[in-house]
């Protein structure tokens, strides 16, 4: 009997020895590639937002953080469909805040980052707001689909967590305490309060 017949484990060639390494590397790459998807799915579940909107909604939270100390005076517009749009810009950052309210009491906030608007040679966002309101005033002479409504100003606001932001706004001579989700932008509750109300997590 030859030595080859007695050898239970034939020697592997260089290519054969490299195959297990390739399989392991492919498995690691697959796992690493799945991590961002898993994180996105986790955020979608945690903040109750659509999977495809997670990146945008997290960016909205970052803009809230950047502008939390900015008390914006909003210029308000209302449409013939009963929808009201409050628009204002933070002087410190140039970011634009929009609040859209419907006749059934629902409201959402949306931010437009300054760097998303600014192009070489263009005016800063404040001019954009002036144009927006100016167009609404000019529209009064034409089809009355848009008209200038009562303005809104921020009395105070506090970012308590990624799921809760509290702000007191003054509108039509009255003050309202709004509790909203800074990620989703939706206003969860709104109630009339004294204008001295602090922006804290409690009811008062």
C-alpha cells in the first residue's frame, strides 16, 4: 500500500485553502451591509415614521436642535381650502420654519435648511419669505386663493427629547402650549395657556 493511499487528508492546494477565507469575508460583508438597514428599520419603528422617510425626519430633528434657541416671528398665510401656513426664518441660522395647520385642528412643522435654499448669487431666505408674503398680498387683487392671516410668534420652546418638544406660541393675542414630535413634526396637543407659561415637560 502506497503512502498516498494511507494519507487520510490529502494536502489542499493554495486556492482550496483560500476558499474558506473568501466565504468568511463574504459573510462579514453581508452582515456589515445589513447594519444600516437594520438601524433605519429601528428608527422607523421607534419614531413611527415610514422607512423611506427616516433620513429626512432625523435631519428635521437636527434642524430643531440647531434652532432651539431661536424665537421666530412667523408670517401667516391662509388658503381658500382652510389650510393655514405660518412661515418664519431664524436670523441666526437662516433656516426656515413652516407650520401647516388644517381646519380640523391638525398641524405639522417642517424645516427648510438654509444651505438647501442658498445658491450662488441668490438672496438669503429672508427675501424668500418677503416674496412669499408679497405674492399673497398681491393675490388679494386677483383670485383669492391665498390671503395674509394672523401672525404667530414663539414665546419659548424646549427640546425635551427626540420624541417631545414643547413650545408656547402667541397668536391673535392669545398664547398656546404645543407639544410636538421634533422627528415627525406633528403637533400632538395644543391648548390655550397664560403667556407666562414655561416650556417644560409638565402640564404647566
